């Protein structure tokens, strides 16, 4: 059976019996304790609380600040942008191998790599800036969410699907640049938030801004003959399909 509180305590200075719920002796003024004990209902002092154990953190990664998760470098997205910049500079410099490599063939079975290599060469600077800026922004977001493989897979498959659509439906026109791949990245990243809002999930994504970027990419074929509307359509549809799959996958 638990014992109750003491009825009195003895002052060590004057020897007087005083209440256990006071901090100073009323007879000599000696300090008995720092603070009076807290009382529960019924006059019983509360038991002291146990100190909470602090969670143990794992070893810090290079460049990581305590309490803040270190983000991995988006190497895949930077590689996509850098490859396009280098290929375009070499093509404008007159390198014959680069100039011949991206031309979209009417029969991709003969040169199966051309629907992919076509996406990395630009002749219009404005088109290149718009497409690569979109690849950089949405590639970074997608890589941060799923890892390095996600932007590579979405860009190459989505852009390749758009270029193959041009080959199948309008082989005489051809296409250059990453309009299809950029739209694929944009659509794939957006699908998680679109599905979440349909379920009533709140987020900080600016989907109106995303829509404005998508409209800009869709209208680029009106400003330059290098971009093809069919390529953008194919890339956007492929990005939506891949985004539906990625939205159901765990994020890192």
C-alpha cells in the first residue's frame, strides 16, 4: 500500500515542525525547498514526471545538417539538359555526325535511335530555352520525388512516343527538340496532385502555373517549324499514363 504524504517536516535550522507544502520556514525564514509540490485532487502531491527519451538520430550524410534531410543531387535531370546543350552546340558548329544523327526517319525500324536522338538538338534558341527550362524544373521535381531513374524514363519514353507518333501520322514533316519529353515530364509530375485534389487532398502545388507552361509548350509549333504538335500530343499522353503509375508508387 502506498504511503501518504508526510504530515510535517523539521526545519534543519531552528528545529521547528512545519508544513511539507511550504518553501520557507515561517519561524526563521530558512529556505526548505525550491518550489512547493503540486497537489492532485485529494491533497496528494503529484509524482515527478519521467524525462522523455530523445530519439536517436542516425549518422549524418556528407553535407547534411542535423534535423534537415540532405537532398541528393539531381544528376539525371542535369544530364538531360547538358546533353541537349552540348549536342546543339556541336550541331551549330557544323559537326556532320551530330547533324545527321537526329534527323527523324520515316521508317524508324532502319534507324531505331533517331526518335530518341532527335530530342536533343535544337535550331531555335527560344524553343530550346522554353523546352529545357521545363525539363529542368519538372525533371528536378520528379527526381526529388522518385529518384534518378524517373526523369530519364519519362523523358526518353514520353519523348520517343511523341516522335513515333509523328513518324506514324505525319512522316513528311519531322520534328526536332524536346517538346514531347518536356510535356511528358510535366504531365507525369502533375498527375499525383491532380488525383489528390479529386480526393479532396490539399497541397501547395500551383497547377494553374503548370497549366500555363503546358499551354506554352503546346503552342510552340506555331512559332517554329522544328517543333511538332503531334510530338507534343504523344509526349503529353505518355506522360499522363506514366504519371498515373508513378502516383501509386511510394516516394523516397
